[in-house]
């Protein structure tokens, strides 16, 4: 059955909206949120400002859709890493490498500025809270596999790590040290502290190869 003219218009509008979100997400991550003006985005997309504002009432509404797309992309990649890995530690280290890639591709301004957009930032926090439960179950699985210590309260440690990042993002600390270097230091210290002897051996092998690959 042929599409009606109305169906074609809806399909074209949906496709255009998806293209705008993909383009805006790239710009927000590369330049920071404040640097991306709606007028400039409309020009880049080859559409009128009126068309853009018909789809998104303001930048924050657009940013919310961008965050949703980003979360979907992250979830898809993490799922891929999970199915490619042989154990919990491999998954965690694979996600670590993926996170490093994302940090390199994302301006520090993006992380600083998102807190100024409540709808988008609340969405990030809600997803992070939801992910925390999955992380705890995952670490318990790591205990069963012999990689992580059984005497660790992962709920406390996980919250401490999260609080560290929250305190450091937006602080002057990152004018002294690169974000990626701070992330590496926190994560490696965290993983070393919770690992069994078996887990520590595999972790140190990974860290050595990782650092050699950076040189």
C-alpha cells in the first residue's frame, strides 16, 4: 500500500528531527553546550529557524533528546562489550576503554555545563541511579567468578567513586590535571582495592598493556 501524503510528511519530519538530534549531539559534545546556538544549528542543517523551533521549543528540549540518544548509544556499546567478553573483569575493562574514547571525543565544557540545564541533568542523574543497581549486581557476579573480594561493601565504594567525580567535575582541579588522567587514577585505584589476587594479576596486565599502548 502506498503511503499517503500525510504519512510521507510525518516520515520526513521524523527523519529530519533525528538528523538534528544526531548533529546537535556531536556539536554539544565537541564544543560544549553554550557554544552551540540554535540559529547556527539551523544554518548548518540547512533549515529555517522556524522549522527548528517547531520541532524543539528551546535548546534544553533539544539537549534532552540528545542525552536520550547518547544513552541509547552507550547502552548498545556496553551490551556489545558484554557479549564479546569472557568474564566480568573483561567487561569492566572494555567499558573503561570505551569511556576513555568518549572522554577524548567530548569537551570538558559539556560535563561542566550540563548541570545548568535541569531537565537534561536530571535525566543523566536518573540513568546513573538506575545503572548503580546493575553495577552492584555485576560486581557481585565478579565476586562469584573470583575477581573481586567478598568482604567489600560495593554499595559504599560505588557511591564514594561517584561522589568523587561529582566533586571534581566543574572544580579547578581539572585545570591542573587532564580529565582522562584523573579518571584513570580513580578507576585503577578503585579496581585494585576491590580485586582478589587473581583479579589484581589480570588488572595489572591490562594496565601495563594500556599504558604501553599510550606511549
